[in-house]
């Protein structure tokens, strides 16, 4: 069963990957796709939005005669990620408690 992933959670997941270091587009999307069932066509608009909002910076670096587009989390992005992590933990703990209570009483 799949659960819908809202924009703030998807943003946090992308930023969490980048918090471990800069990544070029394909590598980044593959790392996210290893954990989440999501398409590349969904992730590139997320990257553009995160850049527009100042959470990412984008730069190009030559690779085998072509440029690769890299993404890096900004200090503002790290702050945003920290806030989202805290919200996720509260949400996750609440859902876990509800599901556990139901299974204990069911």
C-alpha cells in the first residue's frame, strides 16, 4: 500500500540526501528512488522549486566533455530540513502511537 507524500515531506527527503554532500541530478534522483517509489519527472520540479526558494544552489561541473548539474544544500536549506525533521518525528510518533494503540485494543 502506498501513502501519498506531500510537498514538505518530499522536499525534506531531497534535502536530507543532499545534507550528506553535493550530488548531480541523476545520482540524486537515483538515491531518492532507492528509498521512495517516485519518478524522475516528479523530482526535477522539486529541485527547481527548492532552488527558487533558496534551499539549494545549483552549479555545473565539467564531466567527460559535458557539464553536469550539481545540487548543494544551502544554510537556509539546512534550517528548513531541521524544522521538517522535527515535524516528521512528531507526526511519525503520533501515527505509531495510534496504530499501536489500535492493535493493542483490537
